[in-house]
C-alpha cells in the first residue's frame, strides 16, 4: 500500500464527464489499496474568465481580492469530484488550501509555500477517505487567501507530497509526458521515459509548459519522483527524477524555443568602470529582469552592450536606456523584438565537451546567424532571428539524435 498524490489539470476536470473520468481513475487506485490524495486545478479557462471579470472593472484590481476571486475556480472542481466519488459509493472529503493548511507568504498572485500541515489529511486518510485538495491556493499567516501564480497547482501537489512523505506524485495533464521538443514544431519529437529534475527545470524555464517551474524545484529539494502522464490514456508517462536513475545516456535530452524576449543594443558606450552598473541598474530599478548579456569592446575606449528583456517590458526598457545612453554619451540604442532563443538541454553535457561546437556547426550549415549565446552546465542557448526558430529546432533535434524513427 502506498500513499499517492495525484494532480489533475484544468483540461482533465473540464465538465462533469471528465470529472467522472478522474473519479474512476482515483477510485481504481483507491480500490487497489492505496491512500489517495488528489489535487485539482480549476476547469480550464475558468481562472482566465475570473481574471477578466475583474479587469472589466479596473486594470489594477487589488491583489488580495484577486486571490480571493481566482481561488474559487478550484473550490468548484474539488467539491464536484467529492460529490462524484460519494455518488460512486466512496468516502471522499474536499479541502481548500486554508483548511489543510497550506501556509504561504503574503505575496498575492505569486505566493511561496512556507509550510504544509499534514495532520488533517492524515486523519482523514486513516478513516479511509479519499482526500481532495484545491490546488493553486494557500493562506498566509493572517488567514488571507493566497495563490501560487498561474499553473501553481502542480506546486500544490508536490508540496503536499513532500509534507505527507508520499511515495509518488503523479501529474495528470492533457499530454502523455515530457517530449524531446514541442511536437507541434518538431513532428519527430518523442516522449522521454525519464528526465532529471535539472533538465526539467531548464525546460520549464525555457517555454516548455508541462510543469510549473517551482513544482520541479520543490520535487528536487525533497527528492520526490514525479510522473507526468495523461488522464485520457493509460500510457506510462515520463518520470522526473534525480540524476543517475535509469537514464537513457543521451547527450541532449531536449530542444526548446522561447520567443518571449527582445534584444536591446547600446553602441559606442565609453568603456569605463561603472558603465554596466548604470545600464543595468536603470532597468533593474524599473523591475525589468535582464536575461542574456554581451559586451563587445571596440577600439578607442568604446564598447557595445547587448542584452535581452521580456518582450512585455521591451518598450519601457528601450525608453529607459535611451535616457541612460544620452547621459553616458553613447552613440545609439537599438532594439529588436523579432528574436528567438533556441536551447539544447542535457545532463550528458556535463561530461561531454563539444556540444556547443556541434550546435553552432548545425546552425551554420543552415546559414542561421547566432546573435547571442549563453550557457549553463546543462544548457546552451542561442539567440537567432525569429523566422528561423522552427527550422533551427528541427535540425538540432535531428543532429543530436533525438528524432523518432517513425511519426
Ligand atoms: N487554475 C490555475 C491557473 O490556471 C492554477 C493551475 O491550473 O495550475 O493558473
Ligand atoms: Mg498546468
């Protein structure tokens, strides 16, 4: 007998028929003798619908009230699943985050889990209840409702799994696992049987939308194996685990593309101490985060600085840097939003040099110019022109031996 935490995403609970499907799956695992804790999202589209209602009133709704509002989506699905399970003759109890108690900080709409109290759930499990918990939400020290940021119910599930010392956390979604690339872009992408926490984090941070980034951080910290699988099939899914466990020994496990950044270049800045600090504190003070940075030295004591910012902050960052450039006596500030960041990711890189060289060669062969490069221990990213993003994904996927034999 095990304690299993299962999380079902918005598409898996959209409507009564799908909630029945979830109930049947949960009941089957319960009947097999497992203790079951189920975490749910709101029905897909519901969180957006609620946000839009508030936006009809004002562009800047109070964050505390927003959490009070958007957390209702999950209250609907958990109670419906409990009613469904009861109607099938099972004992089930639904709980809100505040009833569990999922304690968070008070950072509304992006709160961090501080502590999860396992006592009430344990007591309910002992009485043979299936316990259903509203994902995405918690409460702060004063009892205010908080939410964990969009997609946050994955993190709720992992936090519960950690607190309950669960043997497994299954994340049910509408895809059947983690793929080597987005199958919509790379038709030959294939499902990975296993991936490491580190790789998954890089992928989640780079636009692969399978898992909430913080849920993977949490799972890694507490060493909880995650299984990502579909609620619409019986496919085994992808295991997300610590390094070294049954890995496939791939040099590269995935190729991703992100199109949410824009590039800013300041040319001919006088090269002296304090310049970078001035350029980057200006955007930093405005709450704009910078990702990649390049500085090239020119002759005559001048330098060019190029960096990327989120597209949503592009216009603002450009305005700010125009002022900074004027102050510093730089020549010009230019921007480009038509860029894409293509990355290859794999723990195999740690022990195998040459991955970067191969990536650059593959892009060169297609005549794709690399504008910026950044790396981590297990990732190499190149900024290229947006129009080549899909092509780059496909050729890299193939060059690193990831293509499925058949499609
Ligand atoms: N319902 C929330 C959202 O749409 C949380 C989740 O689905 O994970 O962001
Ligand atoms: Mg999700």
